[in-house]
C-alpha cells in the first residue's frame, strides 16, 4: 500500500509512535529519529524482555532507528538532508518545541514542498489549554470518556486500553493517508494538526449526540447501552456472558434461548423502546434467569438462536483464540537482543512484522542511503556526538 513512502518519525511515548507504526505496517519506510538517550519509552517498564521494554516493542515494529542530536547545528543540517528526501514527518512535541529545535514546519515545507507534516499535541496549538501537559489518563478525564466508564455510583474509571493516545494515533494515520492521496493529485504537501482531546472527544459519538438532543448528561454506562435492552454483561452460575439484542428478531431468539416465551408475549417488552422504559424490572429478571445455569450452556443456546453473545475473556484467553491465530493477529519477529518476540499482528495486511529497532541501529544505513553520507562522514559525526 505505502511502499516507496518515507516517513520521519520524531514522536515519543505512545500516540505518535502508534501512528507511525500503523503506516509502517502498511509498507512505508519509517525512520524513527531519536535523541542520543533514545525515546523515553525504551525505559518504560517492567516488564522488560532481556532488558528491552515490552512497551517500546509494542508500538515500534517495522521502524528503523537513527540517532540525531537536534540540539546541535550539525544535527539539524543532517535532519534537513533527510527531510529533503522524505514524504511525511510526524511529531508530537508540545507547541513551540519543534521550532526551538530548528525544525519549524514553515522551514520544512520550504525545504521540501511535497512534505506532509503531521503534528499531534495534547490540546492543540491554540486556546487556553494549549500548554497544559497531558498523557492518556489526562485526556480521558478531559474528554468525558471517564465519566461514562465504570458502574453507576462507582469512582471514575480509566478505560483499560489507552484510547486517549490510540485515538490520536489512529486519526493521525488516517489523516496522513488522506494527505498523501491529495498530494498525488496536486503534487503539494500540507500541514495536519491534531489534538488528542479532539480525537477522543470525537469518539464519544452518539453519547455526545444524545446530550445535544435532549440535554441529559450521561453517567457511567457499565456494560449497558442507553438505548437498548437487553445489552450488557450478566453473571451466570459460573462466570459472565455478554448479550446484545439490537433487533426484535434477536429479542425473540433471546426469549426462546432462555426458555421464557412469556417475555416475548409481554406487552411491557414488546418493543425495544418499551424494554428500555421497563429496564430495571426486565434486567433483574434476566439476571435471575441467567444465574441459574453455566455460561457454556447459555452461550450454546443463545448462539443456536443466532443471538449475539460471548463469554467475557481475560486477555490471556483472548490471545489464545484459534480465530486470531488463523487471522495472523498473533505474530512474532526476531529481535537482536530480545530474541523471538511474540506480538500482535497488523489487522489490515496481516504481514509478518519487522523487529522494533535498537537505539541507532540503522543510523549508518539511513544516513548513507537517504542523506548520501559516506562511512567516514558518519564516523566523524558519531565522534562529535551528533549521531
């Protein structure tokens, strides 16, 4: 898909590296530019795999690492040579940092008018929150995502996956792809500026629209749905199952599976709108009935009726699913230090990934092939602490 596209990845931590990794999964050559001390998440842990951060390994596959000290004039000149031969540059510095490093977007565009520039910040480059520091947790709190997560009357709960960061990474990858398509028509690059707060708030979708519609403030949803009953997690005799009844056809099958034909005939439950109105009494009745038998039996009966249902798996059981293995979602690569590393696969092309790089592992190769430097020149820059 993106073979022949070269991306300079100046990002740190999670959101930016995730965006660049997605583009690398699609075939782009991703050159990760790191300071001499490396990306901070190289030291994030435990756990570590033979000294390598599992966190770093998770979001930096299919990349090449080049060390450049951008605080030095020689480093900035070297970066210019790479930028002149790149298609995309992604950064997630705070507003103003890139300019202080001598890599302001205006300067990069003047150097290479075809360059697509993508910046990811916490809150955007203008407004009263512009300079506030943030990570995933902070963005989840500001976005309202934490206010609708967890059970009613419980404390605020962070989403178990870092969606505050991942949303920004996914929108960034999508935006870069769109900019590359437009560049193919116009021949010109462009500037993309994204905010993690904007991206995660956009993912509140119908919950925000509900508030616009009726002014009500949604609270913690647990596993339930504001507009659909039954929908959520229910305790069985030996565990938990989830059920999603989105249509009346599923409701009829649900009643048959639970051997409660009287529910299907009850006027209070005849439509989803009525079931929502009588949510409390119906949910209690469903919970009582499902608690009478084991999960395996209920799942077999529900699936036989075509009703969407599933067990609530722990992550280890999910990663052991035959379905994921057959789809190539459980992958591996050989790392020069960590050895054979099992990792998640790419859900789009499902190719075997290349290893996450060691710090500076590809410096000489990239500087020679992309910047046109000879070995002696690279050695001199290394001796001067530039690379």
